[in-house]
C-alpha cells in the first residue's frame, strides 16, 4: 500500500477509534446516573453497566471473526457501527420505562457492535505497516480514543448529572410516590436526546465508511504478510504468545475500567459529591493521553514495545500501592495516574500477541477482543468486595488491580 493510501486509512481508523472511545467512556457517567434513575440499592448492582457492556465482547468476538471472513475489514467496521446505533436507540424506550434491564440490553448491543468494530480495526491498524512500529500506530489510535473519552464523561455528565445531588436530597425528603415518580421520570428523560443524536450519528458514519475508499488488507495468503505463521502450526491454539496475550488483555482492560469507570464510585465512597466525581474519568483519560504521546515519540526509536509494557506494569503497581496508603483527593490522583501506566499496554500487547498469526489473524484478534470481558468481571468483583465490612473500598480496589499488574509484568 502506498504512503497516501496508508495515511488516509490511518485517518479513517482514527475517526473510528474516536467514535468507539466516545461511546465506551460514557459508561462511567451512566453508572452514577442509572444508580439514581433506576434506584439501585448497591454499587455492585450499578457495575452491571460495565458487565453488560464488556461481556458482549466475550460472547460475540469469535462470531465477529466469522463475520469478517465474509465481509472483510471495511464492511465489517460499517456493520459494527450500525449495531452500535441500534443499541444507542434502545435507550429511548428504556428511559420511558425507567427499565434497568432494557438499559443493560442497549449497552450489550452497543458492546456487540464494538466487538465487531474492534475485531476489525485493531488488527487492521497493526498490519497497516511494519509490526515493529505497530504500537506507535495504535498509540495514535489511542489518542483519538482517549480524546473522545475525556470529552464524553464531561459532555454526558453536564446533561445527565447536573443538579442530581439536589434531586437525591429531594427524593430522600419525600415519601410521596407520585412526586418521586415525577422527579425520576424527568431525570430519565435527559438521556433521550443525547442517545438519539449518538444513534443517528453512528448510522451516518457507517454509511460513510461503507462508501469510503478504505483499502481492504488481505492476510489470508501467508506468503503475502509479515505476520505469516510457521507452516507446522495449523491451529490458533499452537501460538502460546497469543494465549498469554488474551489473559493479558483480560487483566489490562479490567484495570483500565477500574481506573476510568470505577474512579467515580471510589470517590463517592470517599464521601465526595456526584458533582465532583462525575469529572474524575476525564482525569484518568487525560493521563492516558500523555502516555500515548510518549509511545508515539519513543516507540521504537527510544525503547521497544516490550520495555514499554514492563515499565507500564511497574508504574501500575506503584500507583495502586500509593492509592492504598493515601486518602481523599490524593488517592484519586494516584488512581487517575493509573491512566498513564495503562496507556502503552494495549498498543504493546495487541501487536505482540498477533505477530506471526498470518491467516489466523482474524480469529486471533477475536480471541484478544474476547479478553475485553475483563472490563465486565474485575469492576464487578470490586463492587462486591467493597461492600464487605472487613475489606472496604480501598482494599477492594487494591486487591482488584495490583495482582493484574503483576501478571502483565510477567
């Protein structure tokens, strides 16, 4: 592929990373919002938001790889956007009924669309150039993703969570069912307009991608790819580095969601108001942006993808330990700095795990995207542990992230 086509492809995929970053990082706001709108009793219930969203990756990523074999990368990305749009529109009936299960179905459908989009876009950007600089290209994609992530919680927080501390006080002060119902219905209605706009925008972008000149990359011929497998390896399970990578992605996404989505619940457990905690996710993603810029400038000229991964894991261990032994805004700062530690992990893990897969790359990418289910499991474990009196908020967070960084370092 010539340089002009490569640059155009990077620009288009960067736009896609911005879109699914925007949708993904709305979850941190939705956790706090749905906890109030649907009158959820515990934080563990609220974390069903991340469970529904990320579990779809586990269930649908392998089917997504079969879809990509039929559609190719470009059409697969377009179809993923359509599915995401359908999931966004499901929020409209969910809001009218204040139905938590229907909200979760909408999130699951959005995650399903993202599993198809990510199964296509991550290997696409990895093999768009030399595998040695794949982490640099994915870091550029990460900047697009996390810029959207910085904007998304701020934007949705302004719309959904503005004045919710007052509404919470009003709900606590009245036992009149009609008054409570009216307050909650008005609050639930706030989600309709933004998700209607998001749904329509996703359909429009899907059409534009389908009509775009995005080049198709064919990797089914092992001789045509730098990622050609060894002739003796016939099964996807013959690649131990891929299987180690799947576990690594599982744990990495878990700690990324803990630092980005769970930080609001952490702050709430520290006695902070929703008006304050709603902006914490943007701090984490701002720290991740710094890490991505480091990756772009330094990989592979200054240090390798492997070294970047090692240093990132060590930083994660240090910051999570400091969060344990501090309190209030100091602890929040160290949790936000986990974003810096996490930034280079996906850019390093993904290309290292798919290197040498050749014709198995779509299946390998699907297995790696399945690992995103860590974002469903680890925050849910945190939500359950933090409610135990002998553990509490700080230890629960530490137990859920520190061991993950140990494995990633390994």
